[in-house]
C-alpha cells in the first residue's frame, strides 16, 4: 500500500511539473506568435494557461480511454485516426467556447485587440495535438510492456503445464501398475508382453516429444491415444469399452497435447471398471468440439495426484477458449474446443 502511494505521488508530481512547463511554453509561444502582452498579471495569465492545459489533458485522457475501449487501433487504424482528429476538434471547440464565455460574458473583458476565434482554435489545436500524442505513446508503451509480461506469464504457465503433465504421465502408480501387468504378461503371453512394452515405450516417447509442441492435431492425438488404450486394455481387460465417432474430419483441428489421454486417465481414476460394471468411454469429433464422455460409477478408492481437469481448463484459457463440462448423475462429459494454429 505504501509503495502504491509513493508511485501515485510520483506520478502526480511528474504530471504537475510537465503540465506547468508546457503551460509556460504555451505562454512564450503566445507572446511570439500572437504578440500578446502576458507579463502584466503574470500569475493570472499562467493560471489561465495552466488551467487550459490541465483541462485538455483530462479531456484527452477520457477520449483515449473511450477510443481504446470502443475503437482500438487493432480494429481499424484509419477509423481510429479519424476519431482522434474528430475528438481533438470537439475538445478544442468546447474548451474555447467555455473559456470565451467566462472571459467575455462573466469577467466582461473586452474583445478588442484579442485574437479571433479561428486563431485561438488553431492555437488550441497546436497545443492539444502533442498532448494526445503523448498519451497515445504512453498507452502504446504500456500495452507493449503488458503484452510482454502476459507473454512471459503464459510461457511460465505452459512450462508448468508441461511439467505437471509429464509428472502425471510418469506417475509412480501408473508406472508401477504397468510394470506389474508387464511382469504378468511375460510369464503368461510373451507376444502380448512384447506388444505391451512397445505400446508403453510409444506412450512415453510421445509425451517426451511434446516439449516443443504447444498444440497438435486431433489426428496425432488420436493416433498416440491408441497405445495408451492398448495399455489400459491389457490392464483392465474387458472392464471398459472405448469408441471414437468422427462426425467431421479431424486433420485441420488442433488441441493441446495429451488432453484426451488425461481425460481418459481421469475417467479410470474416478470410476470403477469391472466386467460386471463396464466403464463406457466415448470420443466424438464434430466441427466445433471434441467431446470425451463416460458413464458415472464412482470409485471408493480414488487415486490422488496426477493432473486434474482444472489444469486443462486453465491451459485452454491461455488461448481464449472455454472447456465445457456437463456433469449429470449418470454421465460426465467434457467438450474441448479446437485451437486455431
């Protein structure tokens, strides 16, 4: 809180000093260009010019906030420039009208010998343009800095996600169960043991290859999923069903790597799978989402650890996408949006 107050006071001092200097420059410019005698009643003249500058600053700041919200440069540069110019003209006209009213109608100062309205307007525009440009530059550099900061935060989140994902896949329980299955297969069926070893190797090789791939195609993800499903079949045998329905072509669609594998892992983790109570897992690919759904039959011995749905949701938010979760008493459904690469 103290640091925030220090920053606020510092900014106020910078604003006060810069506007005061600019007001003095404006007075000097008036003396040279308009040949006005501003040395008489110097404090009154300085206050008047300073008040004009401060008013312009406030009006320009409000204009900039309005345009940044409703008409940013990213939307249309030409329209934004035209809006800036229009705003400057309107601000200068309003300020001139207000100050003319105060000077001539309230203070009853004679117009004789004073510059015309057109000259004053041109002078006001000349003084106001640098103010708006300064605000635009400040906003631009702040936006660039924020973009860099957001980019660094996003990179750290991606690295964290990759780390959590890798740790989830090289989970001791997952590896322990896989090795137990492999150990049994070696004595029972050496051919299946060989297939199991290749599938396990392929699964880990896919995980390790994803360090430089922020997104992958749905086709790649489904191909890699085959090895994981094979491992699950060796482990759970006929205790679950797995189907993939491709309503739409999946080659051009992109998703975050391991999304499907992690969702299926969660299905096994949170539900019991037996031959008497089959765990039914379905994947549907349409033009907007890839949907993973399973029937709900809660397991009383839920494995802790690994990566949860919240990590997947957070990762898709980095791309401006929302994961849709539909949870009923009988069905758990997760809709994963596609990412444009």
